[in-house]
C-alpha cells in the first residue's frame, strides 16, 4: 500500500465494525503509546462512534504495560494519554476502558537485578521479558478470558515491520478459524485481530497525522518524540517470546541491556538539549551493561544454590555479589536524585525505583541473603538524606551492622585465606537466630547443611580445581584415582 487512501481507512473501519458486531467476545487492544498502537485504538474508537449506542454492547479494554523501567518521557506520555482516553470515552459514551498494567513487585527489574543479583539481561538470558512485559499482560488476558470464556486481542502488528514478523503473521493467517481472527498461541479461546497488518510504516504516519486523535492526545507531539531518535519502531505489546525485543526503540526500557548501545536514548539526548537530564540514566545503564570481563568479576563464582558450573574450562559465574548489589543500589538512588534535581518539573514525581521495590529488596537481603548488617536503610539515608522508614520488615533480633563488621574483622584476621567464611557464619547465625524466634525448628539442620555446602570452597581458585577435577572424571580423563574424601558433592 504505497499511499493510504480514504477508501483504505473506510475498508478497515467497516471490518472492525463487522467483527465487533458478530459476537459478545470482549476485545483487548494493546496500547504502548507508539504510532502503531495509537493507530489501532483510533481506528477502533472511530468505528465504535459510527455505531448507534444500542449496538455498543461489549467492552473494549485498552491495556498499556508499564514495566516500571520505561523512559520517564514515554511513561508520562502514556499515563497522560490513558487519563485523557478514560475521560473522553466516558464523555462520548463509548465502552472503552483503559488499563495501566505493571509487573508484580516480586518480578520487577530492580528486585531481580539488585535484590536477587540476577546478571543483567542479554540476548541469551532475557529474564526480564517474561517478568516485566509478558506476565502483566498475560495475567490481564487470562482474567478476561476466564471471566468471559473467550477474548479477542486487537494488535498493531504489521507484516512490514520485519521479515520475521511477516512470516509469523502469515503462518497464523493460515490457521484462522474465521475471517480476520488468528489463534493466540499463548492462550486457548483467545484470538488475534490485526487490522493494519498490510499497512506500511508511512501509512501509519499518514493516518495518525491526518486523522485527529479522538481522545485529545497530540499525534504531532508523538511524531516529535519519534523524530528525536532513530526510527526503530515502537515497543509492541509483548505477549510471547516471539515478539522482538524493543531495545532498539525509544519505547523500550531505559535500562535495556539486550543491545550493546542504547542508540535511541543517545540520540534523544544529543538531538534535544531539554532531554540532557537523561544523561545520568544513560551512563548508569552503560555501567550496568559492562563488558563480559567486568561483569564476570562482579558476580559470585557459584550459582545461587552454591553449585558449580564448569563450561569452556572455567566456572560460569552466578548472581551479583553483595558488594555489586549495594553498588548498583547506591548508583540508582544517586541517579534518581540527580534526575529529579536537574530534570523538568513533571519528571520529579516519577521514581526510578519504588518504595515497594526497596522494601522487597531489603527483605531479600535480610532473609534470603542473610545479610543482617541491613545495608539498604543506611545506603538510602546516605544518598537521599532522608531516614528510611519501614516497619513491615522484621530484622534479626540479635545481630546487626556492628556484629557483622566484627565478624568480618575476626575472619579476616584469623582466616584470611577463607574467603567464604564470613558469608557462611552470617548464614548460620542468621538461620539460628530466626529459628530461635519460632516454635518449628525441624528444618534448621537442613538449612545448616545447605549453607555449609554453599561455602564448602576456600575461594574461587579452590572451586575451579574441584570443578575441573569433576569434569575430567565425568569425561573419564582424570589420571588421579577417585577418592571419596577428595571433596563432597
């Protein structure tokens, strides 16, 4: 479609009206705030307006997923758009209900990176996509589908976006159970409707720039946002892993590390002096996305449960160390404080990390990591100048920061070669202290054994020797006779 005509728009509008009137299956429109999803919601909006009120019988849910690490500019843009959309739909008596979806606190980017120490996401380890993008939308889709038995997803996917997207759409097109409705690979009894699948990129811009936005948000401002950076396309509603990463788009996460460089954010800062306040965020993002050698040095040589993984004649490092996690937290709070100081007024109420996330990170450090020195409140107050207040978390009743520092000092003086000893003693003391506060102590010995196995090695060099020996024995190439006392599995 080289040039979009009024007949093309009329054809799509009539298709939307016909499909809407065919049944009572609720619709769910994916809306990121970008050009494709804006076009979709506009088309559906105008189609419903053409129907008499008595025929607007079923609800159209418009869902926007905020990963909580969206670019503040885009997050504000989408939030303002949803607010206008809600007010306009009520005023125009349209059955359109906007929803802002967010990941559960346990799944957020910062809780997993800083709290649990997950290594930053990369192409082969995109742990963030499931947790912060797929899960929120899927939970909503499941809720609607369970309540209504069926649902129809209305998406702005287009064949011209990429060769892979074209292939996917054509494959689903062959499986259509009725006109215009493809099966949703993620949910049974859920279908996908892609009204502008044959539109080109220019067709989308033609439409949203020539047809006024019906809920009063400025499409010209949307184009200005796009013009500030490279035209990578928008971040689509992600409902499965076949959806491409939005790391190349301004409508992605500002901390995205799937790509080596965030060219969009760099371009936004370079092309618009008013967005120079984003520079600290870009620098922190680049700090997180360090080269492989630097990132490897930041991580524990063991996996989360203490196991060793030997690959390519070296250990595969696991989660970030305590020192790294605390460093990331401090840097994030510093960046948030600086952005709020130098950024525009409307940015100052947009947190880079929420208090709910801070509370859960603190809980993980205290309970799962056994770090009873309780560093988070101290770091928070040192950076923000504000005391950290959280009465919902129970600390270790017997030990705190002074005891932790003393423990590290004694271990360093008496057993400097035993690198993991302080961590082991922290875990044993914390486990015992928490068991003393409960009547059920049947798992205490089991927890002790788990922690002792995690800290069985003297240091990384000792662990490497053991892992290498295990690998040689497994391959049948070890020259040393097998002695069960050499090490404990």
